[in-house]
C-alpha cells in the first residue's frame, strides 16, 4: 500500500491531471503492451477506445520499431499506459515528439515503485495488475465524472476476475517452494519469487536480458546445472532467443530437464489471468513430472 501511495503521488505531481467532463465521444487509451490494454478495456468499457501496440507473442518486443500509425495514436491519446523501467523506451520518444499537457501517462514502473535497472517484466509480479487497475480507475473517474460509478463497478469486477491467480500461486508455493529452477532470462523472475522457487543463474539471465555476452564461467555453470540435473525445470523465453539460449534448451532436452516456455506478450484470445494460469499449469506439470522420476 505504501508503494502504491508513493506512486500515485508521483504520478499526480508529474502529470498534473485535471478533472474534465467530455463533451462527446470516448476517451482514447493507448497501451504499450496488450496486457495493460486489456485492463484499460475491461475497466473503461464502452466509454473508451483502446489501442494496444505490442500484441504479437511471436515477435521479439525488444526489436519493435514504432511506425507513423503508432505515433499518430499516441499523439491523439487521452491516456497512455507504458511499462517503464526502460522496457519500452520507444514510447518515451513518441510522447516527447507530441507534447500534450492534457494527456495522462500511466507509468507502471513508477506507480509500483520500480526504477530503471530493476527487472522490467513487471506484469509477472502478482501485485502489479491490481495497482494498475486502481490508478487507471482513479484517472478515468477524474476525466469522466459522469461515468465514475461504471468505472468503479468494472474495476471491482476486474479485480474479482484476478482471484484464480493468487489461488494458483498459493497452491504451487505450498507444494514446490524451495525447488531449484533456472531460466534463460529473468522474464518469470517476479512470479518465481512469488512461488518461492530457488532461481539459479541470475547473472547469466541479466546478461541475456541486457543483450550482453554471458561470461564463459556463467555459461559453464548453467550448462552444468542442466547436465547434472541440479535444476528441476528450465524456464525458457520462447519469444526472445539466440544461439546461446537455444543451445541451453537442447542441453536441457538431452539431459531430461523439463522445459516451460513463457512469453513477454499476451497471446491473442486470452485474458491476462488465462495467460498466467496457463503458464503456471505448464510449470506445475513440469515440476510434478520431475518429482515422479
């Protein structure tokens, strides 16, 4: 709660949002990532028009380049939702290219108390989405007071829809806390911590995330963990791969270490909760399979 209040104060001071009633039309919301876009649509309902920029789980989000249509959408938006923490720096460029004092920017890293240098995959932290929902609801009610009750109602419905996720996390934590696992990147890091898993090879993961070469010692330690089966699961970022991570995947396969694929973008046709629970189901199956050996 303290982190949320600090984030809210910083957000309001930074953007100086003023309450205003729309004369006509709907509020335009642009979300840098589609899982934040889902929150905006669920809470905003028919009173908003949402555009999500990153929405393809088969595309490396780090290679995204904004096009003119993306720039136009951002320039016309009433509200923009960015992940922050240097995950989507192209959004900062687009925002600076079209200054608008009335536009509100919801920086998820800011409102959740994170900064550049922290693990930017904030949506894997179970506490992130409820915080984003609260901040977004507050801003929608400020901008559109006549529909405030509808926004609050849909906010409560959205928060209720998140219930299966903490239930699943609690169930897995009770069974598998302390289990050693590893990953090619820290994409799943916040969730692994929530599950109480013992995540290994953190230095290697940071190097891959920062697009730098892991040291030979880091690579050797990772490979040895897989070959000696010191880890029970390899969590593999299937959206961002290179020769090094592909090699680790092959070693895991050859060594009989179960592999669980995760992505940085929500697949089409899924809600955020469905996406998270599906990946947790896969992790549960992998851990259960290893325990049965």
